[in-house]
C-alpha cells in the first residue's frame, strides 16, 4: 500500500517538479531533452517575468478579485443559510431546491447573457465584472445550511429567550461556531477564483485589469531564435502557483474538516 501511495504521489508531483526545473533553465538547456538538472537562468527567468511582462499587476488583480469573491460569497451564503434554517417563509423548501438547481448553470454556461449584462451596466474592464457573477454560491449555501442544522436546538432556544435577533445570532453565535466551515469554504473559493480564466478573458480587454491566469497566456508569445522560451512560461506558472499554495497550506485543516476527512 505504501509503495502504491509513493508511486501515485510521485507521478502526480512529476509535472510540478519538471515545471520547477524548467523555470530555471535557459532556452538551450530546455531543448536539451537529456538535461534534467536545475538550470543556470533561474534569476533571469523570474526577473523578466516579474518586470517585463506585467506579472505584478496580474498578481495584484487576481488577489483583489479572489479576496472580493471570498468575502462576498461567504457573506451572502451565511445570510442565505440563516434564512433557510431559522426563518419560516412561504415555499422555503422550493426556494432551497431552486438554489441547488443553480448548480447546473455555472458562469461558463451563462457567459453570453452575462457578457451582454456587463456591457449594459458598463462594467467591462472593471473588477465588478469579474467578481459579481461569482458571489452567489449554491454549494456554500448548502454546506452552511447543513452545518447550521447540526447546531443543538438548545442553543437556538437560549438565544430566543435572551431576545437575540437574527443578525446578532449569526454574528455572535453561528459564526464563532462555524469558523472551521467558513475557513474551509474560503480556501475552496479562493483557489477557484484564483484559477478563473475564461470569464476574465471574455470580459476584460485591458491588460492593466487582467488576472494572472490570462496573463500567463501572454508568455506563450515569447521566443528566442525562433524557439519558445519555456523557461519564462514555467517561471510565470510557478509564481502564479505560490499564493493559492500558501493559502492551502495555512488552512488545510479546516479544508479537510469541511469535507469530513478529519475530526475536529
């Protein structure tokens, strides 16, 4: 079993290891297929990516976009789950089923009408265009709803006896009891937002407003002596990998708890 796990992990890690090695190599070293050692142009590749190809701007834009989506999605999902669990209103179950139905309509499926809406609102080439369509999340609402339903009824009754309102109950009771779930969903949302490519490519035409995943595409046009500079491309990919990797490492325990893979 351990041998199988080691082999599987090695196979999954191999592309990342090769990308890291290639990011340090010059064009000549990369096209020498027998050369699997670290290259001699690591500083040059990373320096050029950061200074000559606007990577700082892409990283900042992606960070702002991802954080805005995380805050907006978690906030809206908490409020929606609060209403679905602790409030009675007509057609509540039907409303919840409709929320789940939206899972069948992700942003790429709605890209044409969404683009037309962004044009009508004059939001193209703005941060609003790449954040607002992602703020509503049926998955997050479902996870928070199920978590809230697992909270003991005695706590809810005690809050009612103390005349605690809905928002106060959310802020001072539910959120402190849901820190692990919030952190886990935030990690998932951050990585998902960071990796967005199709929608920013469609709605953002200004390079100064573009995100890192689309910015990496611009590196493909670099060439030296008619040969693609794969070292630059891999250096850009490694740089783009760092922020979500740091978030994943820091918050991996809440992420595992969210999926029930680790006991609290």
